[in-house]
C-alpha cells in the first residue's frame, strides 16, 4: 500500500440515506457512510428513469454528465442504488453527483458490484451493516476527465462493520479501479490498514478499546471468506 497523493479537502453533506464527505478538489467524495439494515435490502423503488444530477444541498463545483461522455469511465455509485430500494427519496439521493466517481466499466459491473451484493447479504445475515466507501488516489499523476476535470481514482475502498454477539466484526477492501482480477479475500485487509493508508478514522463511535480490537483483525469466517484464498 502506498500513500494517497491528493490533499483531502472535506465538505460534509448529510442526506436521508447517507452522509458524504465531498472534496471540491477532486470533484468526488472522500467517503460516503451509511447504515444498511436487513429490511432496507429490498423494496418497491427502482432506478428506472433516474440519471445522475447535481446535489441540491451543495452549491459548489460538481461534475456533470458531459464529464463522463466518451471518457471511457462509468458513473459509479458509492452508496449504490441497489441499497436504496426501500425509499423513493433515498433512491433519488443515490444519483447525486456527490455520490458518483469515475469507474472503469468492467470494474463497476464486476468486482465492485460483487462487493455491493455481498454487503446486502451481510446486512441480511447480521441484521445491519455499517458501510464506509470511497475512492483512493495513490499515483503521482492523477487522471482527470471532462471539462470540469473530475479526478479518476486508482482504487476504491469499502469498510464494513457488523454487530456480532457482545462485540463487533470489521473488514475492509481495497480494489484497483480497472483490471481487478483478484479474489475478494485477496482484496481484503483490516480496517486499521485501510485507515493508515487513507489517514482516516472510519468507526470512531466505537469505544477506543473495542475499536482497537475490532479494527486490527479480520475474522474471516464472519464474512464467509477464507484467508487461504488470498
């Protein structure tokens, strides 16, 4: 793991379904955080007819659809539309550009979609999962696309926390934005390792002693993964 290269500017925006830390330098989120319950993994609302749109709760610079047109990159959700079927407003909010990053199309439809589907299964299994996800900028020369110069991340991350018994269990994933052919287990790491890479503190509401214990280890069986698959 290498050190992120871009300065982290942060404007925090709260929506009904998620909170986003938006970075006007990259024109992408630093992170998006939300809670997904078992009941919220399904519902009547679909993405039909929706397109990405400016976030009405932020009046600063944002990407637009022209930035992505003919760029070779998809408009990738951070908080996915598939997690927002439970509420019509939540579904609309998932299409704000503050919740969007440039993703290589095969990655968006492949490994990233796979971890989104897994997250819904974990929410059903444990009743609730806390999720933080976002882009990682790791190279010296960050690619920019479109007339607004939207930064293309080198990788994408997801950190997850579930309540298990009297404590919690946590895992994190860091995946290359394009050409990611590793197993999910090979992309996994401890939350501590991801936090060290990104200089972040994702689950700070946990008591300090519990946070240190939970974030420093991956209990593979809790996540249906095998360390031997790494």
